[in-house]
C-alpha cells in the first residue's frame, strides 16, 4: 500500500500561485483571505494549530525552498517569547486594520492591502529562514500564535465547564 503524501509537501504551490496571480492582477490579492481565514476556522472548530502543522502553504514554501540556503542558526531566545509574539500579532492586526480602513471598501485597494500583508510577512519569513532555520517564521507567525490562543481559550472554557459541572454534581 502506497503511503499518502502529506499536503505540506505540496501546499507551497498555493503561495506561488497566489503571488503569481496577484502580480498579474492585484484583485487576486483578495485570495489571501483564505490564508488568513482557514487557520482561524480550523482553530474555532477545535483543530488548534493543525493548519500550521499540516496545511500552511507559507510554512511549506519556506521549508521546501530554504533548506539548501539556510544558515540553520537557532532562533535567538529573545525572539521566541510571548512579548514578541503578542507585539507582532498586535502590530500586524493593527497595520492590516489601518490598511483596510484606508481602502475604504474599494475592492482593488482591499485586495492590494491583503497582498501587501501577505508579501511583507513572506519576505520577513524568507529573511528569517535564510538567517535562522527555514521555518523560523513559523515560531513567531501571528496566525499561528492567534490559533494557539484560540485553542487555549477553548481548552480553558472546557475545563471551566467541566469544573462547574463537577461542583453541581457534588452539591446534589
């Protein structure tokens, strides 16, 4: 029986396709919403960071294309901490929100704002992947951090609900 190929081994094609289409016609930049929305939807459905581990096209692309040129240095500890992750998430959400507000509902400007955010984070990811390990961006990725927060929130909610159910049972 043939082993099934992981989606991560070929999902990089979606990033190349996204950038190619958006360069030809910026209106395709709107497709970047898929890259932003799917991880959140999977996390809200209880999948946690499954997108990062199994599907992420950016992580796939960084892993595939930077293997041979990466310096493979470890990420400095000051980068891999909660403060940096929160700051990066707040900064990216803030900049994205400002870009969308400035687009004023215009479809082409909105698509450009999404494309610009995707391109900027990809360039930073490539830089980090060359200087450090290929998927270093994944360590601080705002989408990965956000889905991790969603997962923690859901687990805390389940624990809280289970605890309150135990307390009700004990009182009876």
